[in-house]
């Protein structure tokens, strides 16, 4: 979710700059864990994020959940920057672009997902998140001149949105569906590729490291929520432990540690393989919501999710040069 895209927030941010930077120097030290184990851990972390959002909103306001998530995530990346002796980027123009990126890739979608889960199950939010590649493909055809459509990709776009209609039960007139919550979740998934395109147009080729840029981006998103949250919420009179732990895990693991794991995967196996994690997120989110939270599941939800993922996969197939 984070995320992260045309799948997740983080991969979009890293690949936007990686293409123009010098390749990393090979190192003799191999990661302690095989990349498949880290891939699986990342899938679980991001898949459970929607469950953690739901638990967090049971004790705190959505903006408070988002602020806590960003604060814990920023703390993790700040620690990583200290260990690696990274500095925050310089330049007014870079910070201005990062401010917009922080809003589109973090503050806005994180808040929309938190508000959406007040009225829709975490399973539906996780599946809505899987539509990001579909939105991204549609937007890139308009905004990125080098991204040419193919019949397969256009077909994937159509199939993917057919899957969305299946998940939402369109043939039943969307009976029992909270329109506002669902619209918020879909808008959150749309915000990711909008942010990705903005980053690609403005920050690609930056001389700053991916960790430096992403750390600054999360810091700016945290500051944005720190300004907004007091305007719409009041200071909690009590601090329930379980929701607070969920927010801490959501930030430290799902927004901080996950970024670092994703960096390693992109460097080791490439962005294409690393982005495959996107297709496991809705499956894990659905399983977690049903098994842990006891959310109901009709046949149209898993069937529609499979159709969405199939369409999303087709949109990522590009014509060979």
C-alpha cells in the first residue's frame, strides 16, 4: 500500500531516481536473509497494514492514526540515515517537489485509507489498493508521452476495472456498500500513481540518494499531518494500548522497515521482481481481515480481486524494444 507504484509508493520513488544514478558498487557481504524470505516478510507487512489501520481507528481518529504512522515511519528512516551517515537533501526546489510528493504519496492516501476503514472492511480497502496499477496505466498514457499503449495493456485496463465492478457487486446496484468509504479507498489508490508521475517528472535524475529523498518525504508528510490533525481532532483523553500498538507497528514496520526491505529487494533482484509484492497484498489483507477481524466475505470479493490482479498484471506488460 505504501505505498509506494505503479504498485507501491516506495518502489515508484526508488525507481524514479535509480535509472539515472550510477549503479551501486557490488559488495562482498551478502544479506543475512535470502531475498525470498524478505519478499515474503514484505508481503505480510504490507498485507497486514489494512488490518492495523482498522485496529488503530478503533481507538483513535483517522488523522491521529496517520500522524502516528508517519511519525513512527520517519523515526525508523531517520535511524537508518544516521547509521548510513546519509544527509537530508539540499535545495529549495528539491524540498518544494518533495512537499508535493509527500502529500500525494503519503499524507493524502494514508489519511483516505484511515477514514475509509471507518465504514468499509479492511478486506475491501486492501483490494481497492490493488487498483493502483490500473489507475497508473491509465494516467501514464495521458501524462507520459513515452508510455505507449498496447492492445494487451488496454485489455488489462478493461479487465481490471471489470474486476472492481465485480468486487463492488455492480449487478446488485452496489447493495450494502458504503459509497463514501469505498470512494475514499479508491481515491487513495489513485493518489499513488498521480504522485509517482509527479516524482518521475520532477525528481528523476536527482543526485540525492533514495534513502535521503524518502526520509525527507516522510518527514514532510509528518509535518503536514502535524498541522492538520489538531484542526480536525482533539487530544485523546485516553490512550488505548492495542490501537496504539497497531499504529506503532503500522508506522515502524509498514512505513519504515518496509521501505528499507524494499530498497534491498530492488537492488538485489530488480524493480520488476520486487514490485510483484503488489499482487500478494490484497490476498493477505483479505485473509487477515477474515481470520483476525471476522469480516464477512462473499464470493464476489475474492473472484473480483483475482480479476483485478489479472488486469493489473496485463497493464505492466510492455512492448519489447
